[in-house]
């Protein structure tokens, strides 16, 4: 499509991020690309690098520079949420926690085929039975999405984390080195937050986005901004 050939490519990169790292064939995919394209650099990105990539790829870093302001960027993916505190184009600190739109996912028939460890923690916190039938219950999914949204807002506002929020933390907590004047969002869940996506994919991303929007007016004192790039922010940053 680009009008070029493999022989014309001098170098490239394969970076496994987020949910891709967890898959059983991740190492094989990495090695396959390395073998087929010997000049490719292959790496596995940790949470901190992911947060940095999405901060750039989403447009949040650029947004913080014109004019110079402090922005808290929030990338909500399938299994993790990454935070990046940015001031005037400089990333001050990053962190990550286990909240995402695909903590629970069903196949086309509605059968629950995926339940992340974090989903079990949320179910335990809410007293919801950890069974496929229970996870498929729309009311239970809504309650879980609301609980996850509370954790996200706690992280955004710097509210002291409760027991569940602490259990879901994947990195050291974000250092609040400056006060953000705006909140930017990217990642798959952001597509629903900004209503660019309406199709559902058997997961709780739409519910999580809806619960977050309900909490924006109630708990946020700064505006929520679309930085320009959504679901592919990490890739664009790379």
C-alpha cells in the first residue's frame, strides 16, 4: 500500500505492549519478526515506557506546549491504565494500574471467554460471585464498571487509594509534581468516552466509559480534552 518493498526497509522495530505481552505466543511473535527482518529491533515495553509512548502518540505532550500548561494524560486500554503527568512538553512522572475495558470479555455467542485477575479482585470487593454466569450478568458488569471508574477517578484526582485501588496498582503511584489544568484521554476506552466508537466487542469498555463520563462533572474540576489520537496512541508514540 505504501508503494515500497521489504528490500528497501533498512530498519524497524517490534514493540510488544500492554495485553500483547501477556499472550502465550508473545515471545514467538517477537522472535519471528527478528528472524524475518534481521535489522529489526525487538523489545518488550514495560508500563513506564508504554505511558511515555502514549503521552507522545496521543498528542497530549504537544497539547501541553501550546500554551505551556500541565496536563494529566490517561490511557485506558484493554487491561491497564497508564498515567503521564506532563508540563510544557516534559513528562514529569508516569504510573500504571490494572483497570481496562477488557477485564471481562465474551465471544460472539455471549460466552465469557476472558476474566482478568483484576476482574476477580473487583468481584471480590463487591461481593459478586466469581463465576462465568455472574460475570455475564449485565447488572454485575455495570456495578463492576462503576467500581473501576471510581478507581480511575481516584487516580486522576490524587485521592488516597482504598484497598482495591492499592491492589490494582502496577507501578509506584504517580508523583504529583504539578497540578494539571486539563485531563486528556486515549486508549480503547477513550473511543467510547469521546463517542467515536459505538460498536461493542463483548467487553465492558462501553460501560466503563459511561461510568467515567458520569463522574467527570461530579469529581473533576478541570476540563477533559481530546488530545487528537485515541486507540492507537501507543503505536503512534512508538
